[in-house]
């Protein structure tokens, strides 16, 4: 505790818990003291103020005892800052994984819609004469859908943690081969 807080042993012996724990006030201490007396001890995660004013994440194990007719509280502190940081990083990683899964699901559904748009616009284009003025509009629809399909492909790759490898494929060659 001395090493973690920067206080000497003698300094710590004369500190009250409410001097060290910013979550316990002088006014709330009598209630905390009664709880400590009733249970004989408490273990909880809290903060501890260090000599230089930092807030240290700690697990406090406080014991109540009587000696020579006087009541005392004796505590041990364990620095859990590293554990808290790892827990926070784990939570952040879990959030990112959830976002990746969500992005993958949305991208997959969106990709299915885009494939319908591309397929039907191609069928419509094939049914119109080559110089029909609506061909230009259909071409713009197809270009926009293809751009959106590339974006969804990137989202799918992100959600599956895969590298994207773009390549041109000649389906006629594949089908006839």
C-alpha cells in the first residue's frame, strides 16, 4: 500500500478511510462503520487517493477488530488498475466484434437487395432498344448499384476479417469451360 499510494507507513496509520477513499465521505462514515462492525469485514472495489492526488483503482479488504477495549479498522489494498484496464479493453473488443457482426449482417442483406436491383436493371436494359433514352438512366442505376455493391463487399470483408482481393471474372469463360 505504501508503494502504491506514495505514503509512508506512519502516514497511513493515521489516515482515516474517508481520507483515502473519495467514495466515502466523513458524513457517510458512521453508516459504513456500523456495516463494518456488523459484518466484521468488507471487501469491495473502490478508489484510493495517492499522495500525489491520483486515483488508484483498488480492491479494499477492511477488517474490524477490538483491542484493549478500543475499536479499529485495518485494511489491505490491492492495486487492480491493470485488471480494470484489461477489462475495459476486453469490453471494447467485444463491442467492436458486435459492430462487425452487425455490419456483416446488414451488408449481407443489402448486398442481396443490390443484386436484385442489378439483375432487374440488366433485364430491363436487355428489353429496351440500344438507343432508347432510358438506357442512359438504367446505366446510371447500374453504376450506382455496382458502387454500393463494392462498399457492401468491403463491409462484408471487414466483418469477416478478410482481405479483399478484387479481380475481373469472365463468367462466360467459366460457364463454357
